C-alpha cells in the first residue's frame, strides 16, 4: 500500500463520493441489456478502479459480442480518465461469455472470492 493510495482511499471516504454509472443497450427503442459499474479508490495507486457489477443482455441478443463491446466501451472511458483497471465476474457456467472475455482480458488468478449474505 502506497501513502498516496491510502490518502486517496481516505479522501474518498471523507468526501462520501460513490461513483456508480449505468449504460443501456438498445435496439431501436427497445432496451435489450444494461451494464452497471462503479469506481472505487485503490490503496496501491492514486488511480481509480472500475468494477462492472452487472452486465446483462436479453437471451435473444446473446452471442453477438454485445457484452464484449460494453466492456470495451467502459475500458475506453477508463483510458481517457486514467483508471488503473476494470474487473468483473461471470458465472462459472457462462462459457460463452468467458470465451468472449478471454479475448480482451486476462483472468485474475491468485484470488479467492468470498461473500457473506446479510
């Protein structure tokens, strides 16, 4: 953890800034999918990290690379705003999405994800 990174995290807490954003995927007027992503500070850098929490495409529109295009669109935003990285998850059973994501990103290894239901 760097001093700058730690200072950035605490500044974010003090300022009560929660940066969440959404995107709609449309086919004409019809909403066919959406993405929800948020930014949070990094303790190892002064750059922000983006977590794509939700990425959903209606079943009839899957397999067309729309999820990949959404990630690439968010990545372009991140490049212009100097974010550190983008990360997201997909279900172990969603092999089609994994094949698409494997072409544009590396899998984050060495981490075990936990959750605590409240």
